[in-house]
């Protein structure tokens, strides 16, 4: 996994762009979940709830 960002002088803008891309790709969420051990049953429940949330969101967008 890699994210490439072009820096043309403004470091602050590059950092902001990097954070935005990381958020869009879900890297921050993944790191948050991997900080501590998650039991398999809890992981399944979390993934099931996330999938349901994605389905509801897609359903709202389809109209």
C-alpha cells in the first residue's frame, strides 16, 4: 500500500492532502482497529454492522 503526493513548495497543503487521502482509503480506521486485539466474534459483528451501513448509504445514493 502506498500513497504518493507531489509537493510543490507548500508542506502544509501536502500534509492536508495526505490526511484526506488516508481518510478516503480507510487507513486511519484500519490502524485504529488494529491498535488492540479484537476477538473474532467482535470483529465479525463490527464488519457486519459496517456492511449494513454501506448498504444503507448506497441505497440512499441510488435514488
